[in-house]
C-alpha cells in the first residue's frame, strides 16, 4: 500500500481493518498533527486571468498581502512600493497587485540584501528581490493561522509576477554559502509540529464554474472531498528544479465530426512536462501549438506572443465547446495513466495591461510556444481541473481530477512523516490520525528467512566458483605437462603428410624472443670459431647431434624464432645453424632442424657439426681481382681453419678432369712506381701495368709475356 494514501479507496480499506475503537496506544504510536486548511481569499486576482489568491500577513505590525501559491518557490515574495511608483494611481495599482509590503514599516524585518529569486528563469521570467527575515502568518484579519518568525521574505517590483508568491517548496535559501541555509516556511511548520509531514495539496479553483469555486490549499495532508480517486502515483524527477515531472502521453480533443468517435490528437509525440502553479499558461512544443492552431482556429500574435481570441473566434469556440484531455503517466510510454479533462471554459482567459504588452483587455488562449524541452510546463490553467498532492519527504506526488460536488463536506487527511518504510493511518474519534510503527512477527520471520536464503545462495555460488577454478587449474597443469613432452620430441618425419585422412594442418605459433645475455670476449671468439667450423664435437644433447635441443633457457635460437620444425623443406645448398651458450649440459629442450644429418661428424668427434647459411661465404679475390668460385672458397676455408688441403674442382662438368692452372709469378724487381718515372724526352708514353695480367694490349702481341708487361715499353 502506498505511503501517501492519496486514494480514498485505500484509506477506506485501511479504516476497515482498524476501527477507531481498536486503536492501540503503544509506545511506538505517534499522534499526527492535523493538516492545515489554508482558506483562500474571496478575491479573483491577476492580469493573465482570474485566479483565486491566498492572503498572508507579513511583518510587525502585520501587513496583509494577497499571493498565488507556488510549488516551485521556497520563499514568501510580496510587491514593494517601487512596484507601483510608475502608476498614475498608486492605490489602484497596489490593489490590483495584492497590496504593498513596506519593509521599513516592519519592526521585525532584518535586511539581508538584493538577490535574484532563482525561479522561472527557464521561461525568461528573471527578476530579483530585496530579501530579509521577518514573521509570516497564514490568513487575513481575524484568522488564526500559524505565525512563524524569522522566515525568508523578499520584496520585488517587476511585473512578470504581478501578485505576491507564497512558496511552499521546502528547499532552504542560501544567501552566502551552504553552511548556514535559511529554512523554508514549510520546514519550519514541520519542525514546530504544526503539520505532520512536509506535504501539501492544491487546486487553483475555477471562476468559470457556476457558482465559482475558490482554490483549495491543504498543508501537511489532503482533502478527500476535492478529487476523484485514481491509482497512479508519480515519483520526483531527477532535476531538483523540475521535480514535479510527468510524462504526457497524449493531449486530445473530441473529433469535430460527431460520427467519428476517434479523438483528434493534439500532441504529435509524448513529452515530459513540469507541473508549476507559479505561472498560468501551458507551454508546449511549436509543432503541438500548430496542431492547436489548426484544430481551434487560433491565431498567434507575434507582438505579445499570445494566441489572441477575437469575438468571432470566441463565439465559435463557445459553440464548439470542445474539451481537451491530458493523459499523464510516470513515463511517456506504458504504465498506468490518469486522464484530466478540461472544458473549453478553462482556456477562456482574459489578459489585462500590462501583461505581455497588451494595451486593452482582450481574450486569449493560454497556450505558449516553448523554445526547448526545459520550457515544457503545465501551469495554473491545468490545475483548475486537477488536484495536486505532493509529499516532499517521500518524493512522490499524485494528480487527480477535481470533484465538483459542492455538497460534500471537507475531509482532511494527514500525510504521515516518511520513515523509509510503509506506514498506515487510521482516524480516531477526535479526527486525529495515528501511525503505527515497528514490524510484525510475520514480517520479521520473512526477513530472517530471506537472509538465510541469501546466505545459502552465496555459499553455493562460492562453492561452484572455487570448484571450477580448481578444475581449470588442474586442466592447465595437465596441458602444460603435455606441452613439455611435445617439446622433447627430436625429429619430425618430413615425408609424413600432416593433412592425410582429413587431418587439419599443423599450426605453428610464433614464439616471443628475448634478448641474449652479453658474452665475454673469449667466449665470443670461441663461439665464432665453432660457428664457422663445419663439424662439431660435444656430448649428446648438444646442437649438431641427434636429439639435441636448439634453444637455450627455453627460448628458440633457430632462424625462424621458434623451436618448432619449419613447415617447409629447404632445397639443396640451404640449411640452418643452431648454437648453445652452454656446453655439455644437454638440459635445454627443443626440436632439431630436420636438415641436421643423423651421423655427421669428423673422425675425432671433437667439434660440433655446424651448417652454414647459403650465401654467407665472403668473397675472396685473387691478386688479379678474379672472384673464386664457391667450391674454391670452400677449399680455401678448409685449408685455413681445418688444415686440410683440398684443391677445388673447376666449374667445368663433374665428369671432366680440370686442367691445371698456370702459375703466374711476378718478379719484384720488375715492379716500378709510375709516379717516380720522368716522362721521356722524345714524348713517348711509358705504361706501367703493375699487377695486371692483360696480354697483348697496345702492341697487338697476343703472346706477350708477363715480364714484357711489367717492363717500361714505348708504344706507338
């Protein structure tokens, strides 16, 4: 059951279970303070329509001013003398503005300063007031409403708010900082036990009813005689300045064609709107206003920004007498909705100078064009037919259709203070309401059972979590063990078809490489010699032997950066080399290159076999500049490093015997330096062909000897 108990049906159900005779006087029972019914003034005020006002008395001695109720404002604002200084008739101006508050005439007024009032700025209604602390009481002369001292009061002179404002929002006022805020009038009412909760209910009244119905304001509760019950309860919006936010799902009017029962939609799409009793108009998007223009024949006046209604249009609208229905919900789609229906008479308002710059009294339709969604507002026009109840403590509110049964007696119900749990109310014989707190035995048992169930579920979840983690750890350990066995495999048969019989091809993951440790100079020299040798020696398990690993410390050293076999078989003349920075350990596991021979070693088996990469032999030239062949270079390397004299074969066919090469000797005495020879006197040219084996050039002698070439000769 909702805590507000806004619905008479809910209230009656609660009373049925607890009769007044069964009320229990327990220690946790609290007697609720009766709500305050703030009687309205008998006047109809305003320059933008006829609105029921409420009189408050301010200062000492009391000065009576009429105000409009504001759910957005949190201060009491009144017109000061400056607001009528420009008028031709000061007294007449003061009368139409709800009378003047003279701050200097109050002996209890404590001046604070001039500040902006901070409300309705989104609608362009900016203004400021001269603030101070003073006493404020409810009701006019002869009424006995509560009087509070040191409440925040502001005096203003701008015309945007033509009458004073009685703010019932409980927000505090902060003039300098947030450390010492000034409490609102509603908060002080609650603190001094004048009301049971910070809550209020309001309807604006309707001057067009016959007879006219004044407004109604109840502080700390609601009046069940004023509304038609519904089961829709709203929660506050997230914006602190637009808390009474409702989702308007549709605005429609009956179809002009009586034979068509489908209503005409006036709102192109659902929107969120703020309920604000401070202003009178309804602010809608421009496209919605255009639909209103088409449906009702309205004409927008750019000078006054109002929809002015001439006599012809007024007669047409009266004859049509179309109603407009608002469908409200917590959100713009789905959920429970409440329909508030307004007759055309609720929109038949009169504007008087100086409102919006009009020069004469004229009828207007209270529809305003909103510039953006921050201006979507439901004003006092809507609250002529709607009853609004707000509980600021619980941050909930209700909107209901006004009940126009004049014969029903006033029935006030207090809204209990919010404690964070649902409470119930029941009236006693004196009309006071009681609230009972505490939890029943069944509720306590249910809470205990819920806690036990939660603990069992948590224990089960923890068991499943640890069981899966242990299982995953064991599976990972087993996988690592299998991977370790795979790394010790020595050779892969290159002739095996890995894709035979539908098997998937082997995937070779890339290994992450780490930088090797610096090597001492003597180790580097020895390692270089071993890498340059074609054979190696060492114990089993070293590179170059069957089953030897090709990585150190678990990191691959082959040319592909991986300890896995190469998926391709090298061609003749290609190969790989591998090395280890430790000898004789045989502890580092990796797979060998498939190019490693099974029994490749020299007779002495003192050195390891090392395979050189193709193309890594240096180019060795003879003294005549001719490059050696690969086999000649191999033979020379064998003679240098291994001491083996293996004369290379020539590049002729292998089945032919190579012809011996003629040794060409140079006589050092025949070598002369050309830069020290003086040119001959007869101008002949002396050529010096040191270390040249070109024969027969210049003198056309094809069989010239090298001795002739190294001597200085004259060429013609």
